[in-house]
């Protein structure tokens, strides 16, 4: 999925941050990377990627660990590699669902 690929590129290029979408140095969190990437691709599946990422986190950790993807990014992700792994998996799931429905923008 192009949106996720671009978001991962933003994380690798800019660096990863916790606690804000983008810091003064240009580093981005998971959501910040998706927002920057969204501005450069013709795809409106950002919300679907975030929702799928949350579903994945619920599958892994259960319902009582954190309430949002942002909270996971800020308090539980150990590294940018964790964030990238989550984005890749969420993107793959969204892509698969979109292809099945004929709505893919990859």
C-alpha cells in the first residue's frame, strides 16, 4: 500500500517521536507519518490503516493495555521498528480487504 510505504519512508527519513505528531526536529509518530504521507498520495485510507493497527494491537495485547494507537506509540512501542512492523501489517490487511471489495488504492 503506497500510503503505508510513504509513512514508513517518513519515519525512516525524519525519525520517530513520542508524545506529538511532529516535533521541532521534524520527527514523526505513527499518526504523524501517516498524515505527512497522506498529503503526497491519492489514497484516503488513513483512517482504515489506523483502525486496523488498533485491531492488531488488541489482538496482541488485549483490551486493557491502552486505549488508542497514539497511546501505544507514546508509551508502549519500544522502537521505530515496532511502529514500522505495525504499519506494514495494518497496510497489508487494509489492502487485502480493499482488493476483496474492489476499492483498493494501491
